[in-house]
């Protein structure tokens, strides 16, 4: 027969529950403030988006977020030797994504690291894994955006003189994917934090696989927005590749401005400039398209958040497996 929990254990349980509730309330408050402050952007706009294009756009964007959750499970296993399970990895990622609406990008990283850790000693390693995962994702967007736009010199004349520099950046990034380059640097950082080094070194082919999969996520998100853009304008499939480049660079630019919640303002400005100058979208439709892109990502992330809460409530996201690390 199991012994009744001690008063101290019950107190710790209630304290953890209160902290989780407070964190959830803070994230929801910032998200609601974010929506309220920019609701005026939707006023007076003439929307011509049908139900089918909107539903298709959300479904494709949601698929991209599911892939990101799966990649976090695979990458964390590659770094630590422990599996989270797909549903749990998606749940953790979806909750952490909402941290982007709190000013400062650190909240999303901290949420992913803390929720993925099995105990306090595991937080430092999960923080390192989460930092690399986020950095690889932004690097994937930057590389894909540059690679695509450099293929259209007639539309991106301002990048024509940077072709050599862009090719050099892409080559350096592929080299930086090698564990022999970034793993020693990461271990130095862990030692400075008085933490144990990486229990296992990621494989180079896996890092390249992760890079390619992250690029596929950007393609999915751009495709979702493209269906909305086609409903708003006369954009053709020939506009998809340059739109992909614009979308990737806008996303990365929004991430690099640390104080902008979810890249607000920065991402939208780059999107507006790119769609007008590179794609040639009518200036009267630019603001509608920018708001549509923002609305798509915001609503999809909130939908992911609701799915994560449902998974937690139904107990469908089991905790990380406790198998010992294995050498790659």
C-alpha cells in the first residue's frame, strides 16, 4: 500500500502548480495584449479570403509546427540520448513558442529547456540543446532565403553584388554544422557554467538532415501564406520562390531584434518591402498581405498552444523516456 504524501511533498506540488499557473497566465496576458494592440490593423481592410484557402493555409502552417515539434524530439535525443516522444515534444514546443510574445527571446528558449528537463541537473544540457536548435532553425531560414533570392538577380539587383559573399556564408554554415566545430565550443561554455560536457556528440549527417528539415518547415509556412496571397491578389506560382526568400529573411530579421515580441514590426516591415520591391505586389495590397501573414502565424501558434493544453489535460503526452544515453 502506498504511503500518503507528506505535507512538504504536498506543499511542493502546490507550489509547482501555482508557478505553472502563473506562467501560463503571464503568457496568455501578453498574447491578449499583443492581439488587442494590433487589432486596429484589421479594421477597414477589405478581406477577400475564402474559407477553403484560409483553412488550407492554416492546415499547412500547422503541419510545419508539427514538424518542428518532431525535430525537437529527434535533436534532443541526438544531444542527450533520451527521447521525449513526439506528442510530448510538440506539447513542450507549443508552450515554449508562446514565450515569443513576451518581450525578449529568452523566454521561449528557457521554456523549452525547463519543460524538457527531467530534473534540475538536466536543465543546463537541455538549455544548450534548445539554443542550438533555435540557432539552427534561424540559420536554416537565412541560408534558404539567401540561396533563393540570389537565384533571381533581375528581381534582387541589390543582392547581385553580394553573390560571392552569400555563397561564402552558405559554405561556412555547412562547415559550422560539423560537430567538430561547434561541439568543443559548446563544451567550453558548459564547463564555464560548471556543468558536465555533452554526453554524446551529434553526428554531422544528422545536423545536415536537421538543416534540410528546418528549410522544409519554412517552405511549408510560406506555402500556407501563399494560398492566402493568391486569394488576395493575382500572384502566380512563379512568385512563390522569391516569396519564399522574402519570408525566410523576414522571419530571421524579426528574431534578431530581441525586444520585438514575435518579431513584431521588423518581420512585417521586411515582408512589406520584399513583397513590394521583389514580388511587385500592388502597394494597396501590401498592408493586407502583411496583416494576413501575421494573423496566420499568430492564430496557428495559438491553435498549437490549445492543442498542447488538450494533450496535457488528456494525459496524451507522456514524459521523457528514461533510457540511458547511447553512443551514436
